[in-house]
């Protein structure tokens, strides 16, 4: 049974305000986000200065902590702008800053004294001496390199001060390069992975060209689909939560600030329910275990936790079998719901609903009504407001999804 004295935090991604609300409402203990600068996910949407305070206020009103990433390696012109950004985060009430650069770490201590300092996985912390050194400099948490095994994590936990918190990634995409430090995207596209703009060329399909035969491409084949020699699977540790807790981790981190609000909601809910079961000594509810299969993902693995995972050569396609068709805005006690359309669906379709604290359940779509109360069989206009009778009351931000085969071929 897991050690009840060390109940780990569930830390979920928040790429923008909608995804933050989903992560918070679906069970995160903390969220991590970024401003429009200094973060490793330049295409996530992120939070302009005017949205930071509302984001923090929303999270705090639900008892959820906010961590902000400042984990790029700033250049001279950027480091000059960092103090103003740090002061803004400090004043907004951000709980912790995630940093990798020593200069950014030092400035954070000076200009954001209310914020804890967490050391990013970009710093490649692989041993207890490095973790201890960061603690002695003032860090309250280290986010370990993704290349560590559970046994190595246990040893780090045993040999660092009890007050130093340890965080590790437990779900999501894995980079083919060591701790995410890759020059391939920069070289091929001019988009720097270490500055949040990776084009993911490791997912490309490659061919071979011989020097004296330019323009003639020879296939590199593992099978009839070609070869993906730099590819990797996604991590999923939902079947091993007790091992993670017993290893002494203080925070279990879900990757995915650039992924959808649906992903943020469902994956957070999966780990929330399964982790609560493990901590309470109950069997894991299989409904929530299955939910990790209902979001867009590559084939899953357990990363490096149980040893070297080996290379995955098959393909780079995502498995995607569900599409969000609507979001519940409000619903009364009789199940009369107001919804916002995301994708087309039709009366008579079988859809599923999943929401904050709501186990997934299926319904056959009844005749709906438009905003004026007129019968509606197929809402078509994106974001349109419409009404639908549900068999039970559900909370706002409940998702309606439809089984659709959307996996890349």
C-alpha cells in the first residue's frame, strides 16, 4: 500500500484559459502554464499578461496551485526583460516558477520572492548530488530528467533532504532527444526546440538519397508503411501509480500544454480518480483506466521507469477514435442542458458524456432545440448555442463526444 504520509500532487497542463479551467475542474491539484515569453511551448496559446491574474484567481478559488514555466535559456535581450515578467508573476500570486537557467533562477529569487523555485526537467537532474546542490541554492523542488528509472528515483529520494520535493512526468509525449535538448528542428526548419518552437522532425518519414544520384529517393523500410527511425511512443503510467507513490514522488506531472482542452480534461480526470483509488487502497475503477485510450495519443509505453524502453519504429500516427461535439454550459436538476457546439452531430447518434466527477455514460441524441426553442436535428454552426434534454443533471464543462475514426493513416 502507498505511503499515506506522502500524498503526491497531480499536476496538469494548462495551455490557455479553457484548458486551465478543464484541468482545474477535472481534478488537478496544480496546473502549469506559461506567459507569452520564456516558455517551452511557444504554440500552446499561453497566457498574455492580462490573463495571468484571472487564471491564478480561478485556480486559487478552487484550491489549485499555479506553476509558471520560465524554462527556456534566455539570450541577452531576453534576460533584460525577465525581471519585469517575474514581478508580474509574483504580483499575480503565482505559486511556483519552473526554471532551467541559472541566471533566471537567480533573478526569480530576487524579483519574485513570493514564488517557489522549481528546477525544470530541462536541467537534466539525474542524481542526488545535483538535486541536493539545487536545494542548497534555494530550490524547493526538482523536476527529474525523464531518462531515470524508478530505482534511481527511489535512491534520489532517500539521499536528498526531506524538504526537497521531487516531481516527474508520468503521462504524455516523450522526446527522442536527451531531456528534450534537440537541434534537429532548428537545423531543418529554423524552429528551435530549446526555445519552445519544435517542429517535431523526429516524427517525419525519411528516405535515403545517395550522393551521386541526387533527387532519387530510396525507401527506408521497417514495414510497408516505411520507417520512423527517430520516433517514440507516448508515456502512460496509469497502471503503475502505486509504484510512483512508493518511490517518494511529491508531484506527478502530465505532459501536454500544446494539446486540446479535451485532453487536459480527460487525462486529468483519469489520473485523479485512479490516484485517489490507489491512495485509499481501493481497486482502480476500470472505467477511468480505459479513459486514457479515449484521447488522441501514440501507442503507450512506461518510458524509462522500468528500464530502457527501446526504439519504436512503426509509425508516428496518433490513435484518435473520439471527437468532442459539444460542451455543456449549464444544466438544471431535470437535465435540461444548454450546450455550445464544437463539431457536427445528429439526432439519433449515440454519444457519450463525461464531466467533472461524472463517470462516462452513453445516450441516444434526442431532438434538440435552437436558441429560440425551435426543433433542431443537426446543429451546424461552430460555437452555436442549443438545448438538449439529458437523462441526468451534469455540471458545466461536461463534454459530449462522438465515436469517430480520426486516426491518421
